[in-house]
C-alpha cells in the first residue's frame, strides 16, 4: 500500500454516484494525475466515465 505523502481517492460513477474503486497517489504530483477515467460500473452494467473524489482512509 502507499506510504508517506500519499492521498487516497475514490472513483465514483458519474451516472449513479456509486463508488467503483479506491486508489492512492502521491500528493506532490497531483496536477499530472487524471481526474476522469472510463471504468465499469456494476450498478449501471456499462463502461461509464468515473470522476476522482479525494478521501481520507483510516488504516
């Protein structure tokens, strides 16, 4: 898992707002990281654009 200066992000479906995946990334390279991806949503049963929402995750 990510260590040090990392930020957690939850990818959410743009249609139904269901959380799809949780990832971690480096806060210092925040501008270079994508803010929207196409992911598969189980609820919509289709590939839809997913937006990143930054979140805190407890260990």
